[in-house]
C-alpha cells in the first residue's frame, strides 16, 4: 500500500495559523449590514395612489369579515356554554 497525504497526518489536526480565521471585525460587519440594508431599500417599489387605496379597502373588508366571524363564533360558544351548564338560573351565594 502507498502512503497518501491523508494517511500521513496520522489523525492529527492541521495547525492553525497565527492570523485570525478571516472573520471581519465589528465595524466591518456593521458597515456590511448597512450596505445590504441600503441595497434592499433600493429594490422597494412604492405603490401608486390607486393601488394604495385598493389595498387599504381590501384590508378593511377582510378585517370586517374576520370581526363578524369571530363575533358569531363568540356568541355561538357563549350560548352553547350557557345551554350546557344551565347558566340561565339564579346565582346562589
């Protein structure tokens, strides 16, 4: 059998260099983050007035529908609880 580079290390880990592992410093990371934020903000498309009004109406209609559903369920469960536990009678103290 021939000896390869992998087997010649005899399972010992490679020595680390004295230099850092290439991780940028705190200020470099902050600067990179800010550059990325600015780059993403340049991609944002502002809606037109018509689109904004349309989306607002859609959201308001959705909220009203959800309020109606939750109110209906609340009333139904309230009536069911009163029917099951007989809450219509007088409260004894």
